[in-house]
């Protein structure tokens, strides 16, 4: 029964019998036959196969919602039973965007594996909207992300505070006019951007240059478009990318400018080629948090991973600097 439910749910997620079959490691004809028999047994059609991607029928929508609840109960039961093994066996499903997966999740998993080698960890890398939807659907247990988690849906545990900066190719002549404001990667690592005397530059100065933005759905894209709206300008040229670290490396190669977090600066080599600037935005300071779905069963494995995360990344409160003004400043002073 549970296997058939998982088959149905995978087709629903993928919107395709062929992709679902590939994910399930079975042939498409076998999957199609299984679903057809199920529909005959229950007397209703679950999927409308005349559309691409395949869509749920009205009865299918009810079936999928019930299936989701059943699979979540099954998952919670498995986690509950795993607790009786004292973490000698079990599975923990954790997700993050690629950057956080590489620089935050990897060391956590390494430490967790040393403590609990019997727990199998499954890692999922995807965009923020996809990760949050999977968290809501209980397809994953924990997620690391810089989202503002809705406390009605999620329980979150802040790990680190980070600040968003504008990275500009050092070869751009405009940097010469902004010597008071520009910072090097070393300056950022030393915390110069957090000092009270270091105020943001007006981003409209850069509107005629190429901006390297992350694709829609990424938090950094939301930040960038919000900043453009706030200052009422649109960059003349925009190149869209999928990874934050890629955009930073492209800035180093003098291709364009990009919004990056100081976490990126701290986690990459001190290569030349980039100047960094503060920008004025209400959300230029944000938290990277570990989160799980609210009101779900939190297994012992999850609790231990959360505790390890908070121990390994004890949140250091930064100075309470608000890079935000009710009015856009006509002129700002530099970093001292």
C-alpha cells in the first residue's frame, strides 16, 4: 500500500510518469500499469493524462492530500521508532541551497557522523521556494536557509548573522570616486563593514553597469529587486545566474557587479579584483537558520542535529547597526 502511495505522490510532484519512473527506478510501463490498476480498484481517475504536465483530477486532489497525510504519519512513526534505537540506526533528511550546503552543512554532517555513524543522512540541494515547499510537505526534516521563516509554519534556530554587500570589479574606474566607501575582502573579514562609522553608498551610482543577479526564487534576487524598487531604478544590463559563489567569482573576473553576503567573503580565498560596498536596505542584515516544520514530531536525531548546529555555530550578536533610513540619504559619509 505505502509503495503505491509513494508512486502516486512522485508522479504528482514531477508532473510526469517518465520522470517519476526514473526517480523510482522502475520502468514507465510498470508505473503506468500500477496506477491504472489503482484507479480501477478505487473507481476514480487520479491523473488527467491529456495535459502536459499531467494534472490532478478533482478526486485526485483529495487523494493526494490524504496521501500526503498518510506518508507524513508513516514518516513520523518511523522517526518515533528510531528513537528507541538510541540513534544506532535511522535516517535524517536535510536540505540547503548549494552554498550553505558546502560551507555550513558539510562540517555539521561531518561532526554528526562521528557522533552517530549509524544515522544515514540524505542531503537535498535546491532553491529556497522548493526547499520550503518540501519542508511543508514533510519530504525533508530540516533545512538551512537565510529565509525569514514564517513562525506559523516553521520552528527556526538562528545559526549565524550575515550582511549583504555589493561586490564591484576593482577595475571599474568608478571605484576611484568612492575611495572613502570601498572595502577590500580583508576589510570585510576584519569586520570593518560593521563599524558604526561605515555607512552605505547610494546604489544608483552603479545603475549603468552590469548586475549579476541570481535567478528568481533565490533570496538574493528578492533582495536585489527590492533594492532597485526602493531606489527607483533598473540596471541597464542584467545577467542571471543560479549560484551565489558563481556570481562572486564573475565579479572577480571583472564581468559585472553582484550582491553577496559577508559569509561568502569569509568562506572564500582573499583574491584581488573586488571592492565591496555597504548598501542601504531594511533587510541587508539577515540570519541563516536551521528550521523544521512546526507541530511535527521532532525525532531525537533531529534534536541532536539542532543542538550540534547551535554548538558548532554559536550565534554571535553583531553590533546593533541599522543600515536603513526612512528617507534615502542624499549623501553618506565613508568608513572610518
